[in-house]
C-alpha cells in the first residue's frame, strides 16, 4: 500500500513568511543612538566647551526676590447728584506709576544710588566678573557698545530700576506694582513706597492744577463783575434819559387808540362803499331805467306803488277802449306825472347821498392822519423799548456768566476739599521668603542640556555634510561597480616590513577580497591587475602590496609595478619605471627582488615619468612577466588626475579601484569608474580601504558587522 507520507515526514509543510520590508521613511531610533556613539567625542567636546563658557555667567547669578502690591483705585463720589461718576482709566494710571518723576523720588527716598545692585560703579571688578565680561564681549563680536547712558550714572540707576519694576492691571480698576531685588526687604519696600509717593504726587499735582484754575477763575470773576456793573449802569442811564426827554408813555393806550381808529376807518370805508353802491343803483335807475335801488325812501316807495296802480289801470283802459280814448290819454298823463316825480325824487336822493359820501371821505382823511400820528408815537415807544430790552438782556447775560464763574469756583473749591481719588490697598507688598527664578544648579543643568543639544545639532550637521564613501551600499548603481569587500585599518606597511601581514583581521578581510576577485574572474585570479584610487591617500599602494604579499605567501610569483612617488623624497632613489620609459635600462636590470619574500618590484624610479603614447611599453612589461610566469600588479596614480592610468587600465585585464573609508567623495566614484571602463563591458572592482571597524559598526549599513570580534586562536 502506498504511503502518502512517511512516519518522519510532516503531513503538510508551509514556507516561512518573508520578513516585513523596512520602510526608509520610518524613524530608526537606533540610527540616532549610532549617531551619538559615532560622534560622542564631538558631542562631548562641544558640551564641555559650551558649559565652560557658560560657567562664568552662571556663577554671576545671584538669588533675587520679588514682592508685589495690589490696590484698587476709584474716583471720589461727586457731591453734585447731577454729575455722573467719571471712571479712571487703568492705562493712564499705569503710565503715571511708570513716570520718571515718580521713579526718581523712590530712588532718592530709598537711597538706591548707594547700592551696588543699581550703581555699577560700586561693584568691585573681580576676576570672575572680568572673565564674564570678556565672554560677553566675545559673543558680542568684540564691539563695545557706545551708549550715552554709560556716561550718565543717574540714567544707569533709573535703567536698572526700571528693569526690576513691573506695573500691570487686573480686571476692573485693580493695579499691581511688583519689584525684583537681591534684597528681600527692598523688594517689599519699593512697591509700598511707590504707592505712597504716587498718592502724594497725584494729590500735589491735583492741588497745583486746582490752584492754577482758581487763580484764573478769580481773575475772570473780577473782570466779569466789572462787565456786569457796566451793563447795569447802561440800563439805568438809558431809563433816566427816557424819562428826561418825556418821550415815555403808555404803549398799551396808544395801541388801544390805534385799534379804535382802525375800527372807525373800517366803518367809514364800509359806509362809503355802501353809499357808492346805492348811488350807482340810483344812477342806473335814472338813466337806464334799471330796477329800483335798494333801501329806497318811503316817498319813492309810495310813488312806485302809485305808478304800478296807474300803469295797471292804463293797460286796462287801453285794452278796453284803445289809445284814442280820452280817458286813456288822461290816464297816460297821470302815469307820466308819477314817473317824473320818481325821477325828481331819485335825483334829490342821489345828491344827498353824494354829499354824505364827500363828508365820509373828509372824515376818513382826518382819521387816517390821526392814525399815522399814533403809529409814529408807537414806533418811537417801541424802539426805546427794544433798546431797553437789549440792554437789559445784555446785563442778564453778563450776570449769568458771572454766576457760572462763581459756581465753577465753588465746585473747584469743593473738589479741592476732597482727595483726588479713593484708593484701597488690597494686598501690600510683604517681605518674600523664597527667591524667584532658578538657582545656579538649575542654570548649570539647563546650560548642560543646551550644550548637549548644540553638540547633537552639530553632530547631525556633520553627518549631513559627510559625503564620503563608508560602505558598498552607498555606491551608485549606475556606475556598474563590483564591490569586493572592505579592508580594516592596519599598522602593517608593505614597504617597511618585507614579511606578509600578521594582523589577523586584515588577513581575513584580504583573503575575502581576493576570493571575491577569484569568483568574479571565473575561479582564477587575473594575471594582470591595476590598482588605482579616486584621490591621493586612499591607500592604493597599501592594497597592492598587501595583495602582492598574500599572493607570494600562497606560492604565486608577483611583479609589482609601483608608479606612485614615495612619501619621502630621497636624493638617489632606485632606478625603475621612469628609466624604463626613457630607455635608460633593461627591464631585467630595473626589477628588484626581495630576498625574504621573493617579491619582484619595479619601483617608480627617478625623474619624471614619460607620457604613454601607446601601450607598447606596458605590453613589454606584461610580456616579460608572462615569460617568467609572474602575475603583474600595477599601482597607478588616481584616475581622475592621470591619463596614463586610463591607458594602463586598457592594457590590464582587471581594474581594482581603491576607495578610502571616510575619505573618498561619493560624487567622484562614478566619474572615476566611467574613466576606468573606457568602453569595456566588465564592471570595475572596488575595495573599501582603511575601515575603522568600531566606527563602522555604529552605522546602519548591512555590512556594519563585517569585522566581528574574535580571538587570534580562532582565526583560520
């Protein structure tokens, strides 16, 4: 029977989950810790330096005490109920409390000019003070302040006084005065003294203003009293002049007479109008045979009745007998007689009425003249009355103005009898028991904390400005570099010591680099290798000699071609590459061999190196090494400053670019790699030299633990 799974095989097996990816934007707390550990010397130095600089100023700190007095200020109730209460403005009172005159009186009363706290001339110059002044001058840029206050001791005292004084206001009309001093008793005395002087000064100023106002009012009252007396005299003089001229009279009687005359004239005018109307109707009746006039006389009325009867009889007889009848003629004669009588009566009546009209007109003219005389008399009396009224009104106005001045004077005198305001001390200033602010220990702790923060900030700025290579992880991918590993910093010098490196850490790292180089070249080391750097001092010679020594220790013969100048100039250096390029010697004679290690070395030689027009001279060295079965290692100058290095890189099979740990700028690596490739497809190998293992372990790179601690006995 087939078994799906054996007894030792689990029923189902799942793959382990992949670890969660790390987001670069996440805050790495350990990164900050590593930064502190890397830059601990810088941070510690900045902290100590700034703390020492702040120490003199901290030692100058003296304990200060602060006291405060609170009081309420309100206006005095007015004795006049018609006047409303005028509240005091807290802002104005604060300005009065901070006035220079009040400060000067307090300084003089308490003798603050004799205290070193306010008078800098009384402070002895100690060594600490001089040092503190020098530190302040250093931070101020060495410029001495040229202030006019430095030449005026009183101004300095007032400035020191105001720097310790505080005046404020709370809700409503509550004011507070605070003072800070090194003497607790003085801190309490100054607010109380300021309130006392403030009250006396306000009272004195109010009294001075009142006295000035009363003096001015008294002068105006005297002048105004003279004006009132003159106005009264003018009124009395005018009245006496009117009585002496006899022009006086009863104006009302004249007005009554004028009304009577106006009534009579109106009656005459009405009668005259009626007469004219009656005369017109009479004339119409006489000449136009019009209707009977209004209000005829009894005679006319009787005649008209008789005329009406006779006319009616005439019409009857005419109708019965005709016009030729004698009785009709007689009757017509009687009718005409009556009509003539009516005309005669109307004519006489019109004449009498015309006479009446003439009399009325004469009477109207007489009344009109009388009325004009009365009107003239009234006008004269009215003008005198107006002049008298004007003089009386002017006298009353001057008298009222005098009364107002006297009332104002009485009000000012009443105000002077009262205090300028009502003040209530809510909390007088008392002697403080504890100093204000922070002591020297707290100030020192704050200075240390600030110094540490400054050190951390400076360390962060240094880290941000560090653009050197410290790990293969930083190499730009577009440069197509092949990192082989890292070599730690070592005291071994290949030129001074002819034996192989004995530093176990360097040996293990060097063997790892060579193993990576072997894997990169298909399992065998290149027979021609050029070692160069980006800039001088990166350790290209050190890496080349270390690799050459390791190869010689492994049984492989090596020819080291050193094209770099020596660090120490000697007058007679061994002949080498310079002489070979100038055809001044054979290659076999110029190559030296170390008797201990057997390493063959072609030194740089003496003089200038001839420029390489082509690769023939380099090919000669390679052919010579190939005949002798030697691996060639070229040590060349930095590639960015040498064209010959690029030509040797073309002739060499492999190129190793040495990067100085913490020395080589990162922005130059890609440019150096591009020059070394020179169109070739293979990548340029790199090795990071001079790594500080302890410092490198403090970075957050993946290869931070590339140099673990081990004992020498475990090294293999």
